C-alpha cells in the first residue's frame, strides 16, 4: 500500500499538483479511495507537454496538459482530478462508439450523462476535501434550451439546492445532463459557438450517416462546406433526429434552409441564424429537453 501511495503522489506532483493539493488528495478519504481503485485496476496519471492547459479522463488514463513555462497547468487541482475520475470510473456507456447508438440523441445523451456523473463526482469530492484551497463553486455559461441566449449557472449551488429539495440522484443527473448539453466546451476555437450537445449530435451524424441519407443530402445541397454556425443551427433544431417535427410531404423540407444558409455571409450572428431557421423550417423545435421528451435518448444498440 505504501508503494502505491508513493507512486500516486509522485505522479500527481509530476502532473503539476502543488504540495497542498496533493496532500488534500491524500488526506480526503473519499478521493483517495477512488484514486487508489483507479490505480489498482491499471490506471495512471500522465503529464503531456502542449501549448495549453487542460485535463482529460477516460478508463485507465487521466492526463494533465501543460503549457510551456512560465505558464502553469491551471487544471492540476483537486477538483479537476475529481471530475476526471468521474469520467474514468463512472457511467461506462459514455465510452461506447457512436455506431453503437440508435440515433444522434441517444449517443449525445450518453456523453452528457457521462459529464453529469463527472460533475456530480467533483461536487461530492470537493465537499469532502480536507486541506488545500476550498472549491465551493463551479460557474459555467449555459445556453438557453429554447434559444441562443446564455446565462451563468453555479453547478455546485444547483446540486446543493436539488439535494436540499429531496431530489433523487437520478433526477439530479438528468438535469446536469441537460445543462451539459447546453454548456460550451473549452478550446473550440474562435467563432465556434457550439455546445457540448451540438458537438455530440454532429459527431454522431458525421460518424454514422451513409451516402444518400438526409444528412448527406443536405450537406451536398449546401453551396460550401458546413461551417460552425451551420452545425450549431442544424443541431439546435434537431433537424436530423427522429424527433424533429418536420412536415410529411414529397418535397425536401430542408432544401430552403440549405439555400438560405448558403447566402449567409455574416458569421457569428446567432439571432439572425435562429430567425432564419424559424422562417425556413417552421415545424422544427429547438432544445435538448424537447428532444428527450419526444423519445430521444434511447439506450445504445449493444452493450460493449
């Protein structure tokens, strides 16, 4: 046991953890139990030299990305480790390949529930933290489910409110998943305003849709390659999922949208894009919550 503890602490310090943060990990029983379980099953923590600061977690591997000195890895913290342990240890369906899922909504839902488990794990371990700087809030910008407006949400405060109100864990995780679907990933690049949910749904379509499918036909109708704004709009309005409320007619209901998007010259004008979708595809409805209520989010086709 002492050898494993020494190895874990060595890896944490190599990953950029300050002494007080590494000791907080060691002295917090709930955190230490998860971390030792992760290592006993072959997991490891790696340091990666890159141009930015970040952290990622998956089964068997947690990485902390370090920018060149004198910059530091701002993610080498107790809270980030708690979050990535949640990814590594909880909710295995988030790691199944896109083709394992019946539709874009089901795949995205698994990814978003994976994030929900990670946030919940981070909240619980940060509440139990012993020593080091306290981590009592986690504010994220969230896009409104019904439009492109945004608002700040303190995820830790939201979880605490739900627990105080007597919500069961599954209900809290469901709300966190919808919040994550409308949350913005870091490092997306300038002018890319897609949320996690929009990225996830686009990724499923890109990975699974064959030639001749409605998705591929629409892409072929665009007079240029789809840009980040196009992707955001198409996914926001659920236009390629079984729940999209599109009219049943012989004409292609998305052809007018393809033509309209091809004529849009201004990038990043989200209100104008939203109005364009409402005008050209009036039967479509925005929002992850609406898509879930209409039957999206089915289980994967096969458990692997």
